[in-house]
C-alpha cells in the first residue's frame, strides 16, 4: 500500500495566476495597497505563510482577526479569478490520476499543498479534479509545509481505517520545498519541472526522481512503482 500526495499549483494545474491576483486584490480591498505581493516569492510556500509575509512587508499587524479577514477576502476573489482563459491542467495529469485512483494496485491519492483547503478546492474544481482527492493536508492546517505530511497520513488512516508508514508515502511536486517536506520523514518525492524551477534545481534538492513533465504516463508509473 502506497500513499501518493500531489501538490497543486505548477504540478496538477496552472491557475493562470489566479492565486496571486486574488491576493493582490485582497490587499487592495482591505488596505488600499496595489501590487502588494510584487517581489514576494510564492512558489512552494503555504498560503498562510505568504499572507503573513505580505502583512509583515507592509507593516500591517497580524492582530485582531486580520489574517482571517485576508483569507476570506482572498477566497472571495479567487472564486472569480479562477475563471480565466489562461488556466489549464498540466499535460498527462488526468491519465496518471485515472491509473492510480480508487486504490488501484494499492495506491491511494491525496493532496499535500500549501493552498488553504477552500482555496485548493476552488482551484481544482474547474478541472473536475476534486473527486480524485478525498482528503489532504493543506496550508490551513499548518503554515510550515514540513509539518503537513503527518497531517495527511492521519487523515488517510482515519478515512481508510488502516495504517501506513511514512516510507510508503510519495510526494509529487514542482518545487524544492515539495522535496524538502518529504525528507524529515523518510518519504520519497517525485519532482516535475512543470513549475518555476528547472530540473537542475530539483535534482540539487535531492528529489528521488525528476521528470520534465507528466506527459508520459508509463514513465511516471514506472518510477512510482520503483520507489
């Protein structure tokens, strides 16, 4: 039995920058700041981490329910911004998910993403991907991505009433942070160079395997089955 945990942005889909636009719109609406997240790197970070960084950069105290206000305004904007012509699903994703879904060959699917849960579901919905992932670990569970794997494992065990070891978990993502969050637990990571990082950066992060993309289903599955 293996647990495969997918990242979202840059791995499963490209939202057409809906997330970053929604954050900027939230800060404009709440604080009258334009392009608030210009120069702030977002790749691989949790939404909570990014939002707190934005507040800090603009000297806005994270007190009196400020973060929940940012979250709610962000989600409101995201529901609109995800409906853009630039969004797309990454090549080969549906074929791979179909091959692995519903516990086929003892492989189970979940999410491990920096998105807060409601944001994750909003982003996946236009592509009809939510049904593949009955559970996951999200940026709303902990702002530290390195603490999310235990959350995912506990939810898997509660849902399927079984037990799984960390060394039977495989994280699929597109940034060095996806790789790093697997390492403290002895989990494996397949990195795909479909986001902002080239394969060299993913190799340097010590991913167990690196692919340019997921267009070759057999190649992906062969790597997966070998881990």
